[in-house]
């Protein structure tokens, strides 16, 4: 063989080897590592472009090479980057929009604005967009609620959703979870006490505000149901706090009881128009599984344990109230 031929063969082999190494590098190269060795997340929002996603991925020149073979259009979302993931796998993950869901906690918020603020911390959607929808009468009506009853839609729990979920999709998911919660058994119990599921949520929200002690909640629910049955005013302090707009109140004074509001149950008979917070599952089940008893009155215990003294008659109640007021005065609580 002549030398030119041999050099040609050697050159071709070098080219093939170089291409093979390049392809191998493109396919097998690992994603940039973190000093702590942990996985990391990439968030892509509506404003991101292919260039900004490239920067977030940290793939550098490999991104440009992949893009020449596979077209790329940004997909909003939250993406988990694992340490052993190849660069090509990461590119495909972002290209295909294969998201990592977030664990979204629905809290016992007192207002829809508060709920929106909490949710926006875990989701792409802005808090103002969530609050605007949940306080819009037309939007709420399309889902069978009013702006007063919409808190009854939400069942506090932890749910897996996508970070870029829209308000509409989130509400649809909450509707499915609400339907799942309201089993035939729970519906039957609500019907037996003559309440809709929105009214159960309303009463449960009052019970939740009265105590954090789940064991006592069925007792308190039974007391308020007793009052409803005989047409007695609920006279629930938490509804007055809601009407005033100040849940930090430690003492309800006469001036607070005079406020004109459909939520002031010292002046308006029956349940208020809607929940005064998102009711807990414990509160909802406390109403549905309330304790049957003869009590009509309750007063916070003077030991500030968060539980209550119950009474059948006003004289008994006044004695309990005097002990509590004395304890408040002793602590200088006004």
C-alpha cells in the first residue's frame, strides 16, 4: 500500500473516532454537579425563552448541539434535575415538559386573600389572580358557590399538583377533592341534621375557631346545633371577630356586639352566610358526628387550656363566665 492511502485511512479513522467520541459525549455526559451532591430544580415561567432556559439548565454548548437536532419550545413548569441524569436526558425533560409535581398544602385560611397568598408561594400563578377569581361572584357562581360560601370548596390537605397549574385547573381539582371527601355516608349525616355541605362547613369553621382541641369539637358542634334547633341566636364570638375583621381580639365587648353584619350571630339568627375560615377535616367531621347533649352555653375555661365549661342554664353559664373574666383581669387581658 502507498503512504497516501495509509494516511487517508488513518485520517478517516481519526475523524470517525472523533465523531464517535463527540456523540458519546453528547449522549453520556452528566449534568453539572452540585457541591452538596443534591438534586436541584429548574423553574420555567411564562416569561422564559429558549435562551433563558438554556442558562438555567447550565448545559452550555451541548444545548446548542441538541437544539440543532431537536427543536425546543419552552414549557412552563417545575423540573427536578437528578445528579446521575445525562445532559441529553435533561434536555429531553425540558423539551417534553416532563414536570415534577409540588406538594400543595391547603391551609385553614380565614379569607380567600390569605389563601391566595399562601398558594402563590408554591405555584407559578400570582396571588392576585387567585384572589380575584375566588372573590368574583360570577366566577364563584359558575362553580356553584357564592363569594361567601366558596371557602367550603376547599378541603384542607396536601395535594400533588403541577407548579404551573392555572386557577381554573386548580379549582377543578379542588372540586374533585371536595366530591371525594363528601362520601355518601357524610352526605347522609349532613341531611340528617338538615344542613347542606356549605352549612356544615360554615358551622365547622366556627367550631374550629372556638377550639384547637379536636376532642372537644364534637361537644361544641352539638351545642351550636342545639341552639339552631330551638331558634336561639348562635352568639358565637368568632363570628363577631370575623365581622369586625380582627381575629386577634381577646375580649368581645358590647361595642363589638353592636356591629351591623350578617356575620354577627349576636344580632342575626341562624348560621352566617358562609364559613369564617376554611374548615378543617376535624371540624367538618365534628359537626357530622356531633355529641348529643343538653348544653346550650359554654365559656372558655379560666385555666386558658383552650377548652370550655359547658352549662345548661344561664345562671350556670354566668358563674362560669365570672371565673373566666376574673382570670382575664388577673392577667391584664383587655
